[in-house]
């Protein structure tokens, strides 16, 4: 414990150390307190201050120097004015160039618009004219085609009527002659059988001319036998006595069902009409070879 206390106690300074501290303090005090200036130093400072004042205060200029300065200033002003004038002229030239370019572009744009509008107007006008002319042309062509078609039809119908008349006269004169009685029976048998096959009914009624009644009655057994052989069914045939075909006609038969709702016209006139209709394409090809038609006769 004693040792610790000894260490904590401050040491006594030596004499030399104390003297050194006193000298250092004196030096610091001398530095802080300004020394008194000498007379020579004071005079020197005054001269330097006077020189500085003389330099700060401008001297009076001579007339020649003033004139020279004025001339230099005038030149500088002239140069500045010339620079400003040149700058303004340059700006004016640039603005003029820009205006000219803008006017040129506007002119080109206006010309382009006017050209497009004129082109469009011309196109619309010519399309209207073209459509009008095409319409007129189509109308005239349609009229010509219709006229040509009707003329062809007139020619064709006149030829077909002539053929129909010739065939009717020849059939009427040839079919009902006494030497052609067997031919007439075969023809009537074929007509009745065809109607019976088409109806497919067990009972049928026949409408004939009154002068053909005996011939038709004579062929009925043959018709029934042929029908039964073909269909394996019996067929009942009745001749209508309430009404007959026209006596002036070419004959033939009209076959009815039992309820008389269905009929098949197998008269000679109807057969001739069918043949003439089948001949129409062939006649058209003969009269107008440029058209390709197909006939039922294969010619």
C-alpha cells in the first residue's frame, strides 16, 4: 500500500527544469507583446504607404493621351457596331432563306394537293362516263341479245309447229287405216301397259275415243296377261263410259287410278308433243350450229 501511495505522489522538479520553464514563458510573453518600432522602420512604412496612394490616385492625363483614348474608344465602338450590323444582316439573310424555303415547300404542297384534286376529279368524271357508256353498251347488247333470242325462238317454234303438223297429219292418216289395224293394236297395248306400270294399281280406268272402243276391248286380255307376267299381280281394267276423248283427235288412252286422282296422259297428241319437245335441242343445233346442245335422240 505504501508503495502505491509513493507512486501516486508527484515528483519534485529539479532546479534546471524550473529554470527552463521560466525561460520558455518569457519567450512566449515577448512574442505576444509587440516590440517598439524603430524610427527608420516607421519612415519606411510611411514611404510605402505614400507610394501605394500615388498608385491608387490616377494622374492627370495629357491632351494627347485623352485624344488617343477617345480615338481608340471610337474604333472599338465602330467595331462593335459593325459586328452588330453584320450579325443582324446574317440573321436577316437566314430568315429570308427560311421564308423562301417555307414558301417553296408550301407551293409544292399546294401544287401536289391541286394535282391530286384535279386527278381525282378527272378520274371520277371518266369513271362516270365509262360506267354510263358500259351501261348503254350492255343495254344495247341486251336488247340485241333479246331480239336475237326471240327471233331464234320464233324460227324454232315455227319449224317445230310445222314438224308437229306434218307428223300429226301423217300419223292420223297412216295409223287408222284398215291395213294397219294390227299396228294400232300393238301401239294401244303398249300405251295401256305403260300407264298401268306407271300407276302400279290393281284397278285402272281407261278414257278412249268412242270409235276405238272395240279395238281397246280386244286388246285388254293381252294387256292383263302381259301385266300379270311382269308383276305377278292381277290387273282389272275398266273402260269409262261417262266421258270419252275427242272424236276428232288422234286417239290413244288416258289411264286413271280407281279414285281418279292420278292420271297418265298417253294420247297420240301427247306422245307427238313429247317427241317434238325432245327434238327441240336437235333442231336448235341444226339451225344455230354455234351453240352446243344435246338432244334426246343422240344426234
